[in-house]
C-alpha cells in the first residue's frame, strides 16, 4: 500500500489531541493504563505527562508534536504493519513517526508487556 502525499499532509495536520482519547480508549479496553500509554509516548518522544497535556491543551498538530520530539534512537527498530502500511517502507519521516506511535499503542492494546514493547537494541 502506497502512502500518498495527501495522506502525509492529512496526518501532519491531524491534532494529537484528537487521537489521544482514541489511544486511551484502545489501551483501557484491554485493561492497560493511561500511565502505560504515557510511558510509551515518553520512550518514543521524550515528552513527560506535563508536556503531553500541553500538546493536548494547545491542539498541537502531529507535525508540531514530532517537530519538538526527541525521538528515541531505537525507534527505527519499530517494524511491522500498522493501518495497512509496513512501517519500514514509509518514506515520509513524519508519517513514519506517527506510525511508530500507532504501532506502540497497538502492541500495548494487544497485551504486550511494556518491557517487550520498548525496543532496547
């Protein structure tokens, strides 16, 4: 499945605050916690709970969110298919970062333990 420029632009303009409640609902439905979700977000981006709340309050776009992120050096170890796209084949850097986050949330919702989700090498 090819990622189109329109798809990339749509993801860039999408707000973190519009997707965050969906992340929460997805993980809580599988008996995972908001704290575990925040742990994943912090591992990937470097953003703590206070910073996450700021992005939500400011209605920050994913473009702005990831522009300020200090992406984990092991993020490129996140591989596989999410939303019909193979992450390692996504050429647009922003779209790939959004899909990294989606993949981590998906793995948490599937019941994986945090220590198995966080790529350490």
